[in-house]
C-alpha cells in the first residue's frame, strides 16, 4: 500500500507526482487519456443522428447556425484525433529539442523555449540527473501559463528524433579566466558526450554553446562525424547582440535597426566589422554626420571594448551570464524550427576565406531547417581581414595544442 503523508504523496515517490523521467509517463498517459476521450466523443458523435454529412438536405437543422458552420471538423471526417499534439504547422515536422547541460545557460534556454511555444517536446540531459529532473519539474509547472510542451529529464538515447540538440554542458568561466583557458576541461567533457548524441541522433542538428565555443564546435564536428552543415556553435551571436545594443545606445535607435556584426572568435580576438555597419543602409559615418552624433576612434574603441569585455564585467558582478545567450540560442532554434533562412553570426567550419581553413569561427550565416545554408563571405577592410585571420590563428593554435586538428591531406 502506498504511503501518503497528510493525504499527499511524499516528494520523489514513484507514482503520480514523481519527477518527469525520460519517458515522460505522466505526459504519455495524459496524451493517451486525451486520445481515448476524443475517441469516445467521436464515437458518440458518429452515433448521434444530429451529426450529419455535409450537404444532406434531409438533415434536421439542430441549430440556426449558417450552413458553413455546420461543416464537420477535421477529426469527425477522418477519425483522427483532432486534439492530438500537432507537429510544427510551418514545416510539418516534429519540434523536439534536446538540451545537454541544464545549468544556468541550458535551463534558461529551456525556459525561453517553453515560453516561445515553438517546441513540442524538450528533453533535459545533465551529468547531474537530479538537477535535470528538478528543472523539468519546475518548467512543467510553468506550462499552464504558456504552451503545451512535453518537458522531461532524460539520457542520451532521448536525443533521438530531436530536430536540435543544444550542448551547454561543461564548466563555466571563472572570474578573470579567459574562455580559451577553459578548453582542456570542456574538451574532455565533449569527447565523452558528442559521440553519444550523434549515435542517438545522426539526423539532427547540434548547436554548441559551451565555451570556448569555437574550439568545442570544431571538436563536435570531428567527434560527431555529422555533416558540418548540421554542427555549429552559438559563436558571436551574443557578441553581435551586445555590439548592436551598445551602438543603439550611442546612436539613439532601436537595436533591431542597427545592422552590424562581430565576427571571428567568440572571445578576446573577435573582430567588429565597422566598415559594413549601418542603420537603414546608411554607413555609420554618414548616419552620425547626418544626425550630429560623434563617432571618433575613441568612441568606437569604447563601444567595442564594452562589447568584447561584457562577459568579464557581468561575471565579476553576478558570477555567470545566461539570459542573453539563452535568447540567442532561442533565435537560432527559431531559425531552424521555422525554416527561416535567418542570417546569424554563428560559428562553423570555415574553409578558404581570407586564407582561413579548417577552423570554426563566426561569420554571418544563413540558417534554416537544414542547418547552415551558406556562410556569407563578407568583403572586409584590410584591418578587419587581418583581425579575422589572427582570430583564426589563435583558434588554430588551441585546436593543435589539444591534438584535435585534422590530418593534412
Ligand atoms: N556561447 C556563449 O555565448 C556563452 C555564454 C554564457 C555561457 N557560456 C558557456 O556555457 C557553459 C555553461 O554555462 P553555465 O553557466 O550553464 O554553467 P553551469 O555550471 O551552470 O552548468 C553546466 C552544467 O553542465 C553539466 N555538466 C557538466 N559536465 C557534464 C557532462 N559530462 N555531461 C552532462 N552535463 C554535464 C553540469 O552538471 C551543469 O549542470 C559554460 O561553458 C559557459 O562558459 C557560453
């Protein structure tokens, strides 16, 4: 007999109120109940003489609705449960997303994704399974305020069928630590988890968020064996957002109206593309001259250093950054799930660009349901081209120091 305390099942008890596990039994039984209820209703509706085929002139009019309103709804015609969970109606494909690493970044992304309603299922995977379970429970309790979404804790086999697996597992950046200093610890973690994800889901897209994101994206491309079209990192999506925000503050316009990119490494060697930055197609020098806004080299240096060093500033105050990167991951997920062909500065395997080869770094990239459609090869100023080449050199040196580089030829 089940033990109930004060009429309630103890926390963690095996049935009913227990944490959502990888197979989401509670969600599955709710789904089954909904289907059974629907079938019962459909059967009784079919036996009901008041429900008639469209266009039957002999049918008694049971309501004074116009004829068009009496057209049977889809479920009655097909016998299909009309209340069953639908795949994404934009693409007709399932919208399961797996998140590996449910710390601050992974769980904030899961929350953002659940609020957006674009995923039908979210699976949370973490070395600390209890944490993943706790996050799943907390998120499930927000579902009634948002959108129907199956959320559960799982293991790597649950990556199967996910349109996207986001990896945010690893150790975070410590105050004063560079992203590249994190590499050895996180590379070892990735060598453990990436083959498991690829084995469970050879068809899906992998998006890396863990730092140093460019090097770990490279390791993921190599360790997964997946097409580089379907493996990429969040790269400078966050730095680009920060740059647009800092510029918008200076220019006095909505950040969404500022078109500017940070390219190269997500880190200290990243490169602001000043030469192509614009508002409504006006390059910044013209926009500023027209509007009486200063744009001296000092101002530009201040805006860029605030962009580049933002993570250090935030980490020194609150210990981690997660809201903005989660919003960036959300934007990537939306571009994929909604098949949007959105241009995003993400990190991918680059070949033959200003002499750069076989390294992952960020350039504006068209992202769709298939992953990377194409990388946009910007026409850079000589200074910017030098900058992105030296970013590639920094990354290449790290990759080689890990013994992760491709064999020549
Ligand atoms: N790309 C970006 O723009 C960006 C921005 C912010 C943070 N980050 C990076 O994201 C990563 C995660 O940051 P966070 O703040 O969420 O850290 P966190 O410590 O809060 O979470 C990391 C999670 O990974 C889990 N984990 C560790 N090893 C694992 C393994 N082998 N398998 C599965 N799970 C494992 C931990 O249990 C933990 O829950 C860090 O590397 C951080 O630097 C990237």
